[in-house]
């Protein structure tokens, strides 16, 4: 049996499916991955900008990076891969998406069961009061933007390199992957922890891993099925057989 047919069989037989998505699923919408091309911000490594240390040292620079990403994300649309997952949420049993992306494209394509591991680019947090709120000014006019209530600097409410994930979101994700029959992993380099650990929980409790990526990753050797190619094309291929 070829890998596409096998994947269809796995997905149709499953009582619960946990999907883990990374930057690769949004690449075809035009959102650059951290390891791909990204215009003028290429001279910085993501690890130099998306960190609490960078923000402390130069909040304006970090906010300009996020303003660039916010402007870009506001102009893009979900692609076929996001759309097919939204459709499967209705047609397959208990499908939940855990995403490392902060772009909101899963929700924009209609998915309802979405857990955002690393936050959302349209949310901010006041660094003084820790209050979280939606902040959609686009483009941002004054840098760094400030809290309308107390005047302190606000920061993007996203998880930066070196920061811990929200413990509730993390434990929800752990139990989801532990209790799912299938971990479907799409467009993630599997180097950012703890996200990279999630599919292993499914495997450990007797489930299967299906991985979709344009190249092999550190997860590929452990995957039951590896489908090499662009997320939208592979998902279209599977969907046509379901
Ligand atoms: P990554 O940049 O480390 O890796 C992207 C992966 O996607 C790579 O393995 C690459 O081979 C694969 N890929 C690229 N194009 C693809 C396609 N068309 N189809 C399938 N696979 C494709 O991204 P990551 O693993 O998500 O981790 C980096 C961190 O960066 C995450 O924590 C995430 O929060 C953040 N990030 C988010 C966005 C976003 O919100 N869209 C974009 C960039 C980075």
C-alpha cells in the first residue's frame, strides 16, 4: 500500500487526531519561516530578535520586527492546507490543532479547535501590569507602543526563545497528544521544544505519527509515515482519497 493510502486509513480509523503545525504550513500563504527567506530582517537571526533579552536591550528594534511581521500577516490568506484541516475538523473524529504559529491563519480558515502554543501576534501584554489585550494597530505609529491605561511599554504576547510556555496550555497539549491515536505533524522543523516532544507522546502511548515536510527532520526516523512535499499538495492528495 502506498503512503497516501496508508495515511488515509490511519486517519479514517482514528478516534482522535492531534495535529501539530509549524511555520511550514503558513509558508505557502507567504509568511516566511524563521529559517527561510524574509526580506530585510534576514540579517538578524530570529534568536536575536525574538527573545526577552533583545526586547530589554532594544524594544524599538524588536517592535519594528513584529510590526513588519504583523503587516505581512495582515495581508496574507490561509492556503489549501489550512482549509483542508478546517474541513477535516468537521469530517474526521476529534481533530484538534496545536500550532506553534502566531499568525492566526488556522482560525481564519475556519478551524475552531485550535491551541496556540506560542501565543498570537495580535495580542500584547503590558510589561508592568501583565494585562493581556488585543492590539491591532497596523502599521504601528509610535515605537515602542504603550499601554493605554498605565503608559508602560507593551510587548507582543508571544512566547520568545528562552521563555516558558503557559503551563495550562502545555498540559492540555500534552494530554491531547498522549490520548490521540494519530499525531499529524505538518511543516515544523521539530527543533523547538517542548513542541517537538508532543508527537513522541502519541507514539509512546501506542499511536502513530504521520509527518509532512518538504525535507526530513529529526522526527522523520520516528514517523510511521513520512510524506515529503509541500503541505498543501500532500493534504490535497490525502483529501482526494478520504
Ligand atoms: P521553522 O521555521 O523552524 O521550520 C519550518 C519547517 O517547515 C521546516 O522544517 C521546513 O522544511 C518546513 N516547510 C517549509 N515550507 C514548507 C511547506 N510548504 N510545506 C511543508 N513544510 C514546509 O518553524 P517551526 O518549526 O514552526 O519553529 C520555529 C518557531 O518560529 C515556532 O516556534 C513559531 O512560533 C515561530 N514562527 C511562526 C511563524 C508563523 O506564525 N507563521 C512563522 C515563523 C516562525
